[in-house]
C-alpha cells in the first residue's frame, strides 16, 4: 500500500470515527450569527433565572457528544425558565455548525460566533459551559459532561428559577 493510500485511509477512518453513530436527521434550528457584543447581550438579558451558554466546535467529538444532552436540557427546562444557548466558534462560516444542527435535528438556540467570540472569551478548550446568574458569568466548566453531571449542574439553577 502506498503512503498516499495509507494516509487517505487514516484520514477517512479518523473522520468517520468522529461522527456520532446516533446523529439523527431532521429539521433543526437555524444557526444565527452572533458577535461578542451579542454574547454580552445574551448574558445581560438573562436576569432572574440562570442561563447556560455552551461554546462548542462542530469538529469537537466531546461537543458532538454533548449536543443531544443540550437538546434534552432545553426541552425539559426551558418551560421552567432556564435559558440555554449554544455558540459555535467554528472558523470561517456557520456551514459546518448548521450541518451538525440539521443532522442532529436540534431545536436548541444555536449561534455562530467564530473566531471573534473565541478571542473575546479567551476560549482555548471546548466544550465550555458558562453559567450566568443575574447578568454575570459566575462559573465556567470545561470539557465533556455526561447527562447525569449536567443534571447535577442544572438542579441548583432550576431551584433558583423557582424562587
């Protein structure tokens, strides 16, 4: 086997391995553009009930693993007041993010901020969850969280919404 063929196979299997097997097809959210000022507006507008802002990249395996969890959180807790937003920092354009949202059938609010948001919030690792209370960032959580871990994070936030 030539080096070129071997390299092709490595890249192919790496790329195929990064896609999640349970990605579903279906209509999803329209990924909207957002700049750092828009992110600041999201943070400031969430007053009495806490919010979670998750910064992701569509090429990040851990981010793709968390996306179905985000949808469950959004579906279960939005009626109770918890705001949940996803912001992609994919470089160049929102096309990859939109393809991921479409493939997974997500209805969670998803924004594309690209490099400007990445630089403004000094994002070096994703997924990054930002917890917002009373218009201020109070906590940042880096890395993959399971559904059980996300429920532990959300429990106290939902309790605050009830007050």
